C-alpha cells in the first residue's frame, strides 16, 4: 500500500490540518466538536455504511491527534469535554502511542490459505500431495477445499498449484507487523499486544480502513509557539523531497519560520557525530569485548533486539542517536529553547520520552503532521520567498545517507576506514523488523561474529517511516541528490566533531 495515495491518507492528513488550524486560531476551543462535521459533510456516508460511524471514527482520530486517549463506543463524550487537558504547551500524550480504534476495524480475517473458484480439479492434485496435515479434500465435483481446522498455514499448497488457484489472506496490519504483536479481540477485531509492540507504526500505514493511528503533539507544539516559547526544529535527513519538489531546504526554513519555529537545524549533524562514535566503539570492542555491534539510531530496532534477544543488549551500540545528539547540542546553545524533532518516525515519539536516556527533545512531529501545519497556514512552496543562502549545509553526505536503508552502516564503515585504514568490516543490513529478527538469529548461531549490523524497522529505511509522505523510491532518490550536494563527504570531516563533549551526560 505504501506509495499509493488513498482516501486513508486524506483522512489522516485532513485531521492533522484541522487540529493545527484549531491550535493556530485559538479562541473558543469548543469548536473542536465541529471538525468531524467539517470533514464528513452531508447525510450520505463516503466510505462506510453510515455517516455517523464515519464521524465517530474521525472524532477518535482527532482525539489521538490532540494527544488524548481513545474512548470506547459505550462512553463517547464530545471532544470539547476533555480538550482543556490537551490545551498545554508541555508534552502531553501517554502510552500507548499506537492505537486501534475498535469500531473502525473491519475485523479482517486472520491469516488463512484458501482455494478459490479457479481450481480446475486436476488429476495430479499437487496441493493435496504436499499438505503435511491432510487438510485438503475433494468435493463431489472434484474441486479442492481446505479444512481450516487442520490447516497450519504453511503455504506449501500455495506454492504448488499450477493454476495459481490458491490464495493467501492475512490481516494487512498483522502482515506489516514485524513483531507479531497484532492478534484479535473477542469480536475478531485487531488488537495490539503492547508487550511485543515497538511502535514502529507500520500497522497504521498499512491498515486500509484508517482504524489505526498514533498520538500526536501537534496541538502542544503550536500552543507553545502561540505562548511565546522559543521552539527550534531539528529536522531528520529524510525531510528532503517530502514536501514536493518546490520545497527546497531554504524554502522549507522560510516556511517553518512562518509556522512559528525560531530556527531549523539539520539532524544530519547528529548523524555525523553518531557515526564517529559508533566507528570508535566498533574498533575498540569488536571482537575483543563484543561478538558484533548493532547500530543504535532506529529506536524500534533497538527495542526489538533487547526484547527478543536480551543476551545481545550490550551488543547494540550505546552511542546516542542523531536526534538526541542534535537536541543536546542545540540545548547547550539555547538553554531556554524547546526542541522539536521532525522526522519520518513514530517510534521517535517514545524515544524522546525514555527515562533511561535524557533526550532533551520536548516534542516529536512526523512529516505528515508538519504538512498539516503547512496546510493550516496555507503555505505554498511555489510562491514562498526564501533567502537562497539560508539553506541547510551543515551535515555531511554520509550523515545525510542515514535516511536510506544501509546508509548507517555505510557511514560507519567509511569512518572506520579513515580511522584505521587496515581494518576490514563485514556488514549486514536488516530491512524491516522481520529481516532484523532473522539477522539476529544468525548472530545467535554465531554466524555474524565480527559484523556491524544495521537494523531498520521500516523496509527501505527512514524514508519509508510511518510519518513520511512521498513514495519510498522517490524519497530515496531525493536523499541521494541531497547527499551529492553536501560540501563535506565524510563524517570524519564534520566541523562539529569537537561538540561531542557537549552531548555527554550533564
């Protein structure tokens, strides 16, 4: 589904726009109750069987966009009843971050293998011959069927049918979840096991019914700016190209100042420093102290590794992530400022709230949420004026490459070559959490000793994060072009390396 614009994208983004507009306009916030009627007009449903259900779902999505908790169907209250609690300029939401709106869920069937009407009833019956549980039988017309009580969903029949008459059906959110964290409630609706969930957000962008959403801080960020706070945006390397071809770095900075941000800083700076730290750690610890080292920048991968493979917790790099490094640098220079990280990732919202590592990040927004702010302010990148010298030229090419799968490992290896040219480093890249799990299984078997392992929860890397706007291939191409424009290529040439002391624990 990623990369194909749909009604679900419109629903998600229209909610962000209306919440941003509500915050910017201020005044009587009780008009929040009118937003579902603004977005779902008339008496005829657009996507579901009745318009009242559509508005109820929109209302819950607005609640989450305001940072508030979901309500059950039996305890529905107007949005205005709770909005004063959200009307703050401080961090607001509490876990869980990713939420399923139960009455929006289609109760899609769990994983099944089905034989379709295309079955020709052939004599060889290869599907029957390969089934390990004798779950396939013939009807009176010699067509095959599957006894679902016996079927173990191994897929052998699917691979053998010469007519491709066998289909695999799986709940899209569950198929996208690399943690197998999505099951069913008593009504067959999707339900998240939060003991397994790492908040990567892949379920919310793969649900075709707009039933899954994460909580937002868009309302609180705008409230802070309205109240005069100095809010500085730290923008992840994946930003380039996300807001269209006219949104050049200099125009993006100008637009964000219109939104109320005091300044905009490139997080590729932090990526450069993270790279050098990980390169040094790898050289010092692998293989003498640790069998391998995993990169640290993707919070969902890091949490997954520590949940499922606790024996490897020390093998995940202890280097601070680019988000945290950049935030601490900015906070050092502007102690009274509030830091807003803007990126492609849902899991960064939880990383910013971690108690184990002080992040210095006050808010986290995704690119989609930022686009809602642009739309609320009716910003047109074709016409906005910007100082061409006010672009972003702070990060190196390798630091900017963090945004694309494989880019982190490539940057670390390149840094290692500068520090110790004689050192050869083997790398492997986990593209999505399922591949990351396989990669760590190989490490558990002792087959990745001496390796640098890069884990990315989103298939394709940060450019494929749950909060992105553009198709993955297009976004990756934009990042590659932005890399080529960097003044410095190697992270070891970053002019900010002497700032590493500023990010140490204070």
